[in-house]
C-alpha cells in the first residue's frame, strides 16, 4: 500500500500520527505523509488543506512534547549515570545544558526543517534540560511554519513540489552538515572557556 493510499483510507489522523511518531525520534516518514495528504487535497478536494495542516501541526507539537519528556525523564538520567563511559564528563554535560539554554530555541525551530534533527531535536532538548516554556514556544512556532509552508506548497504545486523542495532540502542538509563541522571544531578549541561560562551560568551540581 502506497502512502497516498494510506492517506486516502485513513485521512487526517494518520498525518498527525505519522508526524507525531517521527517527532518522538522514531524513523517514520512524517514529512512525506504531510506532502502526500496535501497533494491529494489539492488534486481531489476530498481533504481540506486547512485541516491537513492543522493535523500536521498538532502531531508535531504533541510528538515533540512527548519526545522532550522522554529525553528529560529518561535520557537525562541515563546521561548522568553512564555518560562518563562515552566521555561525557559532568563539565561537558553542563556545557550541553548551557548551549541549549542559549541556542536551544534555534535548534528546535530550524530542526523541524532538517530530517535528522526533526526526529532528535526534542529528545536532545529534554536531555539537556531546556526550559519547558521556551521549548514549547519554539516547538509550536517551528511546527506552524513547517507544516504551513510544506502543506501549502504541496497543495498548490501538486507532485511538482518535489522540484521545488528537493533542491532546497538538499541545500539545507548540506548547510547543516557544514555548520555542524564548524560548530564542533569551535567547541573543541574553546571547550575549557565554554565550560567555565557554563559553570558561571549554571553554578552548582548537575540537575
């Protein structure tokens, strides 16, 4: 059964479910499901594009929220207990918390547009103790912009949307990889300084 057939048979809820599961860190083609539903809505008008987008937004927000809670409740605890085995010293764990305190909003918002980060951003935010209200704000904003833009593009351009979004998607992924390399190099060369900043910003024992 193709994705289009799944959308036709199950409608809006399968869009929300697929995106929600993907947002929790499980590799499900949520974005592809959104695009397939929007194309179907545009071609047949048997689905309402507004409801498709709303379902995608709801799935993204709820799925990311659950992913955040899993990361905060279980991932963080595992990191504290076993992190030293993979080189995650208390200072490095606190540095991760500090970086998410400063830049977590950007990661959560733009992560919605990058395949790998879309599945991991919420878990990482939870593991690194990003404040919940800030996470919720950027999570909701990213979900609205992502679902709205991708949904409307697919609705308006139909199957031609791949010609529009695929080059953009590739460029975003390449840009993200290049940026990640520079960020990792920067962190490596300034780790001691950043750890000191993290300790000043988050004094005391790890939480």
